[in-house]
C-alpha cells in the first residue's frame, strides 16, 4: 500500500490574507515543488510558475475602462433682446448620474452678459466651468459660458436662465455617458479647462491649448464663437462639429471621443473670436 501523501487534503491557513488554500493530491507536483517551498511562497505571495507555464496577470482580467461618449443634444437660439430665456417645449429629459454641459453664447451692444439663475428639472445644480469675453477692443460684447451638472434624478422639464444684460442668447445642452461622477455636482468629470480670446488679427483659426490628458479614454469638448453672424465653421480633425448656429452671432460646439490638446475649428471669415475647451474624465 503506497504511503499517504502528506499533501492530501492539507489546509494551509494564510493568516495574513485570510485565505484557506486546499491542495488535493492531484494538484501537487513533487518534482517541481516541496511542501515547505509552497508554504513559504504562498505566505509571501510569490508563487513561482512551473517550467513552461506562467501565472495569470490579474490586470488582464480587469474590466476595461469605458470612454466618455456624448448622448442627447438640445439647442436653442433666441434672437430676442431679453434678460430671460428658455429652451421651451418639448421638455428636456435628464437621466440619473449622467453629466451635462450647458453652453451659452451672448452678444450685447456694450458690456459682457453673464448668465445666472439657471433653472432645470429635478433641481439640478449648475456650476460654471469657464467663461470668456471677446471683441474686447472697445468693450466686451461677446461672451461664451460653459456650465456643468450631474443629474440626481431621472426627470424632464424646461430649462430657463437669465442674463444680467438684456441680449440675444443662444444655448446648447450636451449629455455625456461614461464620465467620472465623483465630486460635488460632477466636479471630477472635468479635469481641466482652457479659454482663448482673440481679436481680428488672429485670423480664422479658433483654438486653445490643453495640458496632456490623463488617459486615452478621456474626451475633448469645446465651444467656440465669432462676433458675426452667417458664418460657417469647419472643425479640424479629430474634432467633430456637434452644433452650429449663425444668427447675429456664429457659434459651434465640438466633441472628440479621445485626446485632442489643441482643439480647433476654422471659420469662414476673420473676426473677433473665442473658444472654451475641457478634458472630460471617464469613470
């Protein structure tokens, strides 16, 4: 009768890891391992693979991070010189734990028009990401603003806002999936923001510079405008145009599901212009 294998149904208690490792006789290869060597390797967390084999790389089993993607888009163009504005019907639908960016473009006869008192369905809290004034040679009379929010409930309703100067205002709201939801009101979804404003001498290129992105799964979003209506924009690859409006003030929004540290769009005429760009962080 063969001698009893000392490994059969042996249990090694790894106190420092809280694990029970059971070694049935079929899993033991005495030619390559001794009992004491196995115990030591298990306790230290350094298992040596058998010749001709390799250990599984745990990182290869991890779920790949998902990139940031754009969802629904809603736009509004109001040529009325007023201090109160609204997207109107139909209502806009918000989805719990998605990130939203709201862009405003305004043009005044004199001075910068700042947005305030944004009201949306479900009591969503809006926080300004960045703002930039342009056509500042005489006085600021063109403004771009970008605001962010994280939906706390799935609901729908109208979106209204006021400006401190009565003026025409255009707006677009963009929904994003796959964003980091950490921080107050989705603060961690925005890694960085950059703005650039230029006068007539700047030519037809609207661009700004962002720092190197933290991950290839982060995305680029931008909003740009020039101080003249009825002009067209041509985005520079890899940026893709999402929305364009040309009524009194020409503006556009751009998106790229990846890294673009110099997002750019080219406009059909040289005029005072401005652009805001952000890096969106994935979950």
